[in-house]
C-alpha cells in the first residue's frame, strides 16, 4: 500500500444533536465502525504516513467512546484536529484541553445560531474557558456565509475579536448533502457578493487573527475523507451541486491510488495550511 496523505478527515459518526439548514453533513443513519475496528484503522494510518486526523461528523462528541478514541490516537502521536458544534464540549473539556491540537467551533450570527437557542452561549463559554488557560489548542472559528448572515459578518467580527482566537475561517456556502441542497435557493450567495463581503472582513479584522477565506473552488477535490462506515469519498463540486464521490474502502489495498485520481494536490495542501496552520 502506498503512503496515505498526511492529513485524513474522518467522520467518526454521522449522528448529530442538531439539524442545521445549511448542513452539508451526511444522513444521520450511516453505520459506524466499532472501537476495535477503529484501533485497526489508526494502526493502519500510523504505519502509512498519516500525521494528523480531523475528527468531524455529524458531531464527534456524541460518540460514547469519544474519550477512548482520543486516547488511542494519542498512542500514535497523531495531531488531532476536532470540529465540533460545541454543545457537548464541557463533558470533555479537560480531555480536549490536554490532547487536541486544533479545535474548530462555529459562529453563524452575532446574536443567535442556526443550531439551537443555546449554541452561541455555549461557544462563548468555551472561548472564555480557553481565555483562562496558559496553554490551549489552536482555536478556529468557522462561519458559513449565507443570505441570512452576509450582512452580519462585521458584527460577528466585533463579537469575537477580543477572544483568544487564532483563525477565523469564512466559508462560501456549498450545496452538498441533504439539508444544504434542499435549502440552496434560500442560502446561496453570489460569488461576487461573497468576495466583496469577505474582503471587508480581511481589511478590518486581520490584525486580530488570521482570516482564512474558503471559496468553493478551493474545497473541491481537496480532502481524503473517511466516512463513519469506513468508505473513502471525495467532495467534487461542479459549481451547481457538490457530490460526494465514493472511491472505495479505507482498508482497500489500492485506496490511495484510487484517491490520487481525484485529488487536486494544490487544493489539498492549501486547504490544510489555511484551516489548521498545518506545515507540510
């Protein structure tokens, strides 16, 4: 087997405690690998060049064995990047503080959330938690730009500028999977509107944290994604809809060769650098 890419994005579950209307996550009923199979997978990664694993979903923290997963990853000294909606953070706050290298948290609006009525308060509690810690993970705030919030980005910046945030990543909306496709006409903004709005944000807030602008064209053919059932897929965007093209199973002997037929190496590397401050 040829070496895997250095960064693997792993949806450890498709389940989530929210149902956001812009969500491009998978349907919530996909099979999950059990912990014994995950141990086999992490060993495979460690023997084949993987340096960092992005834990995403769904919502990773809904897995009952999340603590065991983190401890198993740490045995191999992987860098751990955690994308979470934050609602369950304080169940695992000490574990995350000690073991996670980069944490991604969402903020959709300056005064509410697409997720639930408590989500923004939960995120701000997390940011205050890290403000008091001498050592913390890299903190990345993610905002998906939609018709609902494009005129509120500056207010979001004003809200977060005094917190210990390292990266504010601002995403162009992508119609991918169930909810995002269903709500495309309600949410999608024109590329020129996105460019104008995000340039204003860079001009005003770059002195507070790194601003990473994530356009659709930067995220197509840009990942090594493993689904919760072990299948490997690649998001491929034709700029009408973004499809998840299934490539094979992560345990297939030739899975890396299959993946290389789809990957844009520049997009893969640039996305990792912008999203995680990752250095190849």
